[in-house]
């Protein structure tokens, strides 16, 4: 065991503050990473504030963070894919049972015995896992990703959650050149959706409630921007989309988007509104449309996504902050006041 | 033009009563069919009573019926697939534009310019099309189906709507041997779903609110029957289904069934509850599940379904009634008092 610096919350209403945590010494398959940047995901805030207590109650102290990019400092004797000095990344998972059919298909995100990067039982040290708001982490090599050398690291961190969450459903539902793809909501997830859909060759339409976001949507790769409150603009696109990525986590009129799908079109939800959505059935029946959800991707697909980002030079648009501003960042996140993701520069933690 | 006997409704609250309607003389591609049996579909009742007035207002007089089986009496000079004396069937559609991409893919059910068997503009005679509660009909050969000679004709009629509506989504979502398939609701549609899923080789589980239906469900082909109000029985099947066909048209707890799907499982709605369904998003996200709808099938798939029924000797379980009892049958339909579909013996209309 060794000591690492971290930021943790002591309770659901406590601010995040500097602390020291224990990390395990590296074993044979482990990679020790000096964390350089960690993205702030809305999940971090939900977990820290115990807003998911019915499904995933928070154990305190809680060190959040699952959008981790850094540099390898040490590797175990059995590690083959990494050496000290390499760039490396860690996303939402740090382990799984590796034997179930999901793991054997490289779909660790569906493993019934997975270990999340934070707030999951830690089978090495007891207690729960601690995430990336820290200067160091030790992770089994199977859950460590390679990072292409050409990418901006601050903008790479959010790829590990916001990136894979939007990339995975597009690959799953066949987004390619020639497809018409809608992106609902231009936030942390949505802005990555636009970049991926564009890079995959699709015709990209962004739906937003804010006319002010039009220019930015185009800059990110949108071919068209529709203000979703304008019924006539919406109507013009009725029955025309192959795929829509819905990244809105507030309650909203899902039927307005279902009506925009063509025959066999799919709308996938990656935002998770608290209340059930009201889904009129006729809209699904008439054109054999489908509505689905999607979490993150598996490890192989996450690596594929990072490689794709390397080839297309895709990173998240981030506002880099020192960790001392994390509580302020959470407050701004609640107001959607960020373009489009916060990335914590962990040098600020070292200096503390 | 010639005169045909029929039963029609004069208004939304009027009972169906005997009348005479005009049918067109056969043209080159037309097939004239003496109707032997016509199934009663819940859609007939909705349309007759103008319950879909916001989307498909009813034009009166209305002659419903789109589950038609009969014998060819005359064919036009260009007809190649049928000759007088052949068995023939007609389902929910009697025409389409034939040129759109949907028609060219054999998916006429999605043609934006389709002509339904009743209550659609009739381009030959003006007014609207008249359905199968009649002793005769004239239909273009492209929309006339071949009927395998070994099937009971009264039970074949419902295949043209209830049959194809349940067969099509199972084929679309890949129901085969080795898959675990749920059927929700054991009515006109559901009982066909059980027969098809069983014949396709799946492990079939029927969900019903009525313990009294258990024995019948097994007779129809169910491997297991779950009383959906028993939470523990439901829980035992959590995360295990590849596909669920939901044939319930009343409001119900869709999430209870979404939770039963395995990763990438799909639940397809073929019943259409009036009110939107409440769909919690987490249930879709965690296992990348999907919820979809499905209407009838196209003409090629409808023929495939009839051939499949011939091979597996599948027909609907019907209660055969004379047309004079149609209003009584509608009243019973509202109470789900039929096992499992009414089929009108059109000999009763001839005798009138």
C-alpha cells in the first residue's frame, strides 16, 4: 500500500476536499498510473450527493472520477502492453469477473460482477474503490487503455465516459456514411455525439432548445441545427432519421423525436431522466421504430474509440480547471454552464 | 360494377346491419374472390365506432373486415398466380404505390400511399374501400395471397392480421431455436404469438393476469406460464429473455417486462394502448435493451407466414359465428370473451 493524494466527499452534503487515500502496491498484472487529467462527469455529482441511493448508495468518503488519463509510472511483472512512461487511460470500470459470457465477448460493461472505478467494493483493500480525483491509481492491465500520442490530454480524459457512451450506440446501431443522424441536447455527451457522427460520415442534425448554440453546433460538425421548440422545423424532418442519440437527462417529449425516425429507425437514450418517459405506442408501431438505451462500451470498443479519436483527431471540448475549483465546477454543471466538459488538471493536486 | 352483399355500420353508434355495396368489375390484374370466412379484428370495432378519429376518421357506411379467406371466382386477363376455384386470402392492404422504396423492398405495410382494405380512398369507385364482411371482393393480384390447402379455412382467416402481426416481429427480431421468448397477453394476437414462437423452436413463456389460462397456454405451445401479478414468479425470469411480444392493448406496467430482457433483448408492442406507456430509462440503458412496435407485415412476408402455417399446420383458434351475430360478437370482444378470435362464416350472409 502507498498513499495517494485525492479529493473526496465526506457525505452527501459535504464539499469535496483534499485528503490522502491508500492505493494498493502493484501486483503482477497491475499498472500504476500518475493521473494527469480527470474529466468531471455528471455521474460524479450524482454519486457524491448520493442521488442514486436506491440503486447505488454512496459509501463515504467518496473519491469520484472515471475519465482518467495519465502516464504509466510502474508495471507489474506480468504486464505486457504498458511500460513506464507510456500514456494510459482508465474509464468507468477497473475490473470484472472475466469469465461470464459478457466478459468473454469483450462486453465487460454488462458483466454482472463488474467493479466500477469508484464506489464499488474493492477486493484488494476492502472498502470501496476510489476514482480519478487523485494523483495516482493502480489498475489491472486488462482495464487500462492505450492513448494515441497525438491527442490533447485534457480533452482526452472525457473520452473515457462521455466519448465511449456516445460512440458505442452509434457503432451498435450502424451509423455510417449516408445515414441521417440526430443528436438531442448539446452538452458533455451531445457534443461528443456530434463529433463522432460527423467523423463516421453521417449527415448530422443537432436538436437544441437554445438558438444560441447553433453556431457552435456547426463548428462541432453539425450539418443542420433545429431549434426543437419550433414545431415547423421539427415537422420538416418527420420520418427521416436513421438514428437519433438522445443525450438529455431532463424530462422531455420523447415522442417528438420518435416521430422523426424513418422506418426501422432507432432512438437511443444515453441521458437518464429521473422520471419515466411517456411513450405513445402508435409512433413505434407505424414505422417499426425502436427506442433503446445504452451505457458505456466494453474495453475492446473503448480502445477502438480511442484509436478512432487518434485517427480523426477527436477530443472533447474542455474547460481545464485546478482541482481546488471542483466544487465550483459542480455548481456550474448543474446550470449546464460549461462548454462542454470540465477536465481537472491534476498538477494542481500535486502542488497542494 | 356489380352488387355484393355486406354488413355495414351507418355511424359510430349504429349496429352493423345487412346492406348491398358496389364492387368493381375485374380488370386485367384483378382477382374476384367469393369470401368464405372473415375474422373479426379489434381494429374493426375501433374503426366502426370511429375511435381512431384523430388519425383515421371513419367514413360511413363502413364495411370492416381485413382477415379474408375465400375462393377465386374470376380472374383478369393478366392474372398469372390464381385461377377460378383456387383458395385465396386478403389481409389489411389491397393496394400501394408499388414504386416507393418500401414497396420495392416488399414492405408495402410502410408505403406512404397504401390502400387499406377498408376505410381507405377507393381509387376505382370513389368513396372508400369496403372490407371483408361481404360475400365478394375484387383485389389486385399483387395483394392476394395463396392459401395452403391443408388449413382449416375458418381458422386461416385471422392469420391475415393477427397472424402476420405476431409472425413479422418475431422474424424481424430473430426468434429461432434456442431463444427465450415471452408472450404478454393471451388474446387474439397473443395466442398466435405462442403458436409461432413454439413452431420457430423458441422456449416460450406466457405472461397472463389470469391463472385460469395456464392450461390453455400450455396447450397452445407455452413451455412455462407466469402469472404476471406474482412478483416472485416475475423476478425468477429477470434479465433472461431474448425477445418479448407484448400484445396487451390496455395500459400496463411495461417496465416489469423490460426488466425481464437480457442484454440486447427487445420487447415489441403489437397492441396499442391509448395512453402513452411510462418507460423508465435506466431499465433500457443498463442492458442496452430496446422497446419497439410493429404493425403487420409486407405481402411477401405474409405469404411466407401462410406457407409456414401450412407446413406447421397452424391456424387461429376461432369461434365461428354467423354474420347475424356480429354485433353480439363485438360486445363480447370488449369483454375479451372469445377463445381466441371470431371468424364469420360468410355462408350465413348468402342465406340472408
